[in-house]
């Protein structure tokens, strides 16, 4: 039976790319990236892009303002095209929101009116947190009830969304439901924190030998969108001595991995698979689960 989507999620350095590639060698499949920063070209080392072709990797220039909404449209088109060819889409990445956007029909907010964020930031900074929070409570009580007045970023974001006719706390939130556009097996790659930390340290050091410093400096010398500028390690590798940069980036990456592990625990209907073993063995274990649920097409010769 065709029509199954395989989705791989896990923290940074859990081996998502290697496992996805091992899966694609075993079944007739194509990889679709669900990584917000791998969508940019010009930072292949810093964003750990594989040499193997994958959909939605390196599709945006560094001056492009990427968004979840744009990514969702591209991901849905890619997945539908792969399924139409009777192949299996393997959606793999560590950006939880992008993964959910690829798999489901998220009701994403419209673009806010021009200047809305700057206006609400001025209100927050000039009138103070309490008055900004009171303004939010008058407009969107549900969002205000979920936020502390001192949470500047989210209070401003909630006011910005209300301006656009949306809410930070919509009445129906599909982010954590089990709804997907197609039958989907979501696999969470599980790696103990201590092993993950060691992998992160090793990978961060290896980036220096591959030329990440020159890559980061070249990127910062050109035009960068606000979203591309958020790439982890960009500022550190471009400005700090190598050893200091490695320590700082590894520390931030470990913190981000802990956040990703929390996302993994919240993913609906996810099956946890140990990724401590080699990628081939992990891929075989995933296929056992998948084939127990639905027959997968065999890999085509050539």
C-alpha cells in the first residue's frame, strides 16, 4: 500500500541525515529537509548540509526572509510530488515547527501589518510591561492569560498577531494534534544526553577543519536576512578565536539539543528508536516498525 510518509526528528547530532540516507538506500524514497537553516545556501558547513541531494536544502539566498508559511507550501508540494511518483517521502530535520508544517495543515497567521512590531515594541518600552500586557488583555484575553508581562518578546508577538487578525493562543491549535495530510510514521531518534554532548563537541570541532570560519565571515560580509542571521554559530565563528568559538557554539548547541528533546517528547504519536547504533542499524529498526504498519515500496534498481 502506497502513500506513507516517514518523518525523522531528533536533537542536533542524533544522526538524522545519516539515518535518512540509509533509509533512502533501502527503499524507493526521497529526502525532504525540515531544517530551517539548511534551507539557506552559503552555509553548508555551519548548517551541516549533506552532500547527498535532498529537497528544500539550499533553496534560499542568505538575504531571503524565510518563513514557516513559505516553507509549508514548498514542503507540501514536494511531498505530494514524491508520493505521486509512488515513492516514500522521508521528512527529516530538527526544526520542530518545520517538521509539523511539512506533515500537517497548520493554520499559520497572516503577515502582520507593516510597522506593527515596531509600534508594539515602542509601547512596551515606553509605557512599560504592565500597560503593554493590559493592552493585550483588552484585545486577546486568552493570549494575555498565558503570558507574563515581563516576557517582552512574546507579549509583542501576541500584539502583532492580534493586529493581523490571529492569536498566539488560537481556539484550535493543530501543532500538537495527531492530524497529518497523509498517513505518517513519525520516528524520534533517541540518544542519551551524555553521548549527544560528546557528538556535538566532536562535530563542532570538525567544522573548524572544514573551513567554517571562512564560511561564516563570508556570509557576514554580505547581505543577511534577519532569519539567516539567527544561524547558530555564525557570529561566534566569524568573530571569536577558534577555541573560544568552538566552546561557545558547542555550549549553545547542547542547550538547543535539550530544547529539541522536549519537542520530541511532545510530538504526537511518535515512535522512539535508539540512534546510538550505526545509521544502517537504526534504519533497519525503523523499517521493521514501518513494514509492520504498511508495506513500503522496494527500492528501484539504479
